[in-house]
């Protein structure tokens, strides 16, 4: 075998570009211009670089700004923020051409979310006094549509103080100064204070020869004040103030004081006038005359709320303008669903609940068992709408909170119903939560009671439920804290509370749920206030049922879909 000798193969031409020295410039007539940048080009690029780019330090990444968690602040701090935000806008609002410049832009904060809308609306309208009839000269003084008539009913419901100014137009009062349903005083359900400011007294001798007739304007003011108090029967305090020229011994003030005392309203004196006419000029038209202490005697930071707040400053009232022992507005309807055996609709403040009762009926057998008990089984199902709360959370059937509420309601209702009369059967209670604003368990129990009464299922007595809390948190360890009745959502988030349900007008407790920490020394006061609130709720539900029965007797047949709207009297 012949072995071949290895011969090296010649290298072929290289395909890489031939480097050209940077010192040699490419001729302009060259057919193959160079693709390399010259040293002058590199130098110009280096010279154009900023000094910050020559640093070897790495650039810090921009941090995305996080929004401030405003809603996580306590409600007290949020109210302080609102107070500073609306500072300098005036405490008395009248129909004025400058209202748009003063308030329109600032009230845009209401568009942030539903919670801020509710808080800002309540704070703005409850912390200011609104003038019933305009006094600004010009077209607003003679308008037929005052400021209250231009407001929405929801805004009027937040107002806690009104002002009636007497004196402008004493020779010829405007035609728009009349009290009609269009004025909207009936929607001002939270008004507890009316300030009557008297600018002049036409009965004084200085008006001789100028007044329309003797006693004309004084009679007009008396009738106007009477109509205002008749439109607001819940009004309990009238504060009188005046300019220095007005005397209490004059015909104007005498008539106003007599009208106020005849309507059983408490009388207070304002700080501007002072009423320094002497002892002979201090008539006592009524035994319920109450003098207002000077503002310096009120120390809201160190004064605790007493059991009787009827004579206290508005600064010591609750967030929504109520006193410690006041219920929110109650509204109820029964027989709202035609296909159901029993149905009801209940509102406790802004908490709205619907209830439908089916049965007694044959139970649903599961796995071949069931229906063998001697007493009827009570089944409760709760459906919470996603839009009912601020978080807009959709809760399923296996939600732990719903299961706890269902178990508490089923246990309380089953112990009150005469289930032994319906053996081998079941009673289904379906509850739908449309809006939540505190006292949810109490509202569910009250709605269930009304629906069971509508279904005709015998029971021992009404189950009337209500919530009660304390004015101080658990961490404060204040054993002398005062109790509160019927808490809303904001109060439940900050304060300890319990839910209590009683049987009828007795003190027998059927339901007692406390899910917050509270000192044992406070429980007695909270429970006593809660039981008293349950009695008020029981009277309200009893009036609803009796009025519905009266309607059925008068009509001869029960027409479904009708209801009754009642409000608790303070």
C-alpha cells in the first residue's frame, strides 16, 4: 500500500475587509469609500457627551410615587383635614352670587369616591348654618326659590342648623317669604337648632310714620316662625339673637318668645346681642328658658358627653348630628313580594335590607334523609350585593361572615317561633342586603321579624334588635365612657359595640353578639342603652303591622305591594 504524502493546501483569498489606516484619507474619487469613522468624527461625539454621562456611577431608577392612604386615617383626622380644607368659607351660607366661586371648586373633592362623597357631604352641610330666606339685595332677595328649595333632598337631610333672619323688607316683605312644601323643610330631619336673628323692631318709636301699620310686621314674623316650627316638629331649640337696637321688652321679641314657648321649644340666647337691658327687661315667658353659657366655657377637648345633651354645644354631637341616645331614620314596608308567603323591606339609616319568607313547606330531602324532625327547620340564606358596601366585594355562599350571620339569625328565630306546630316541614328566610351603613345584624333580624309576621307564622313576640357602643376605644381604657345607640359604619370601625335583640317590650334578651374588645365595666351601660333602643324599634314595627292590618280591614282584601313609611319621633 502506497502512502500518500500530505501536501499543504494554499490559502484562498480572505473575505474580510482590509483595514485602512486612519492617517490616510480616502480619495474623493475612490470607487470604494471607507465605512470607518475618522478620528475627527469620534472626537466630536466625545466632546458632545454631557459630564453626567462620563461618571461611572449607575443612575438611580425613578421611584413611582405612591398615593397617600388617606382612607386609612382615623375618622377624627379626616374630619380635621376637611375642616382645614373648607377653612375661611364662612359658617352661614345664603343665596349669594359668590357661592359658585366659594364652594363649587372645593366641592369637587366629592367626586373622588363614594366614601369621601358621603363624608364630605355630611361634614359640609352639618357644620354650617343655612339661611332659610335670602337677604342678599337684588334679584336673590325677591326670588321665589330660596336656597333650601334649590338643594337636593339628600343634602337637606345633612343640615343641622338653620337661620331665620327677620328685619329685611320690614315695610314690604317679599312674596317668596312663605313656607311651602317646595321649600324642603320636611327633608331637614337632622335640624336641631334654629337661629332667629332680629335686625330691627318696627314697633319702636323711630319707625313712626314709616311702618305699614301697627303690628303688621310683628304679626308676619310670628306667623312665619310658627309655620317653620310646624314643618319641623323635631326641632327642639330656638336661639334668639339681635342687633343692639332691639330690646326684649319690644313687641317683636315678646311675640316671638311667646310663640316659641307655646310650641314647647327650648329658648337660648345668642352671643352677639348679650341682652344687657337690665333685670326689668328680662321676661321669662316659659319655664324651659335656657341660657347659653359663653363660648369660653365650652371646652370640647376635655368635656365628655353627658347623658343629657339637649343643652350642649353642637360640637359634642356625633358625626351624623345625632345625640347619644337617638335612632337613625326608620322606614319599613311589608308584603312587598306577591309570590312570597311573607316579605318585608326595612331601612335603618342607610342600611337597606329585603326579606322573603317561604313556608312552612315540605323540606328538601338530602341523601334520603331529612323531614323526620318533630319541629320545623329554619333555614336562612343571606345574599349581599356587591354594590352594598364601599369595597364592592362580591361575597359567595361560602363566605365566613355570611355563614356567621345566618347561624345567629336561624338560632334566634327558631327559638322564638312555634315550630312544634309544623312538624316535618321547613321555613326558609332569604335576606338580601342592598346597602350597608352599620347595624347590619340588627337590620336583618328586624326585617326577618316583619316578614315572618306577614307570613302568618306564630311566634312568642317581636324580636327587635339594635346596636349599642361606647364613646371611647378599648385602648383608651376609659371606664367612664358614655354609651351610644344605633352605630353607623364609621362608628363601628372605630369604637367597640354590641348587637342586642329583645322579645317585645320586655327586657328578655334573645340575641347578644359582641365582636369587639371592651372593658367589662362598660358593658352594663351599653346593654342598658341597647335594650332601650330595642323597645323603640319594637314600637315602630308594631305601628307598621297595625297600620297594615287596618288598611286590609278597610279595603276588605289585602292588596300586596303597599307599605307604610314612619319616622321615629325624638
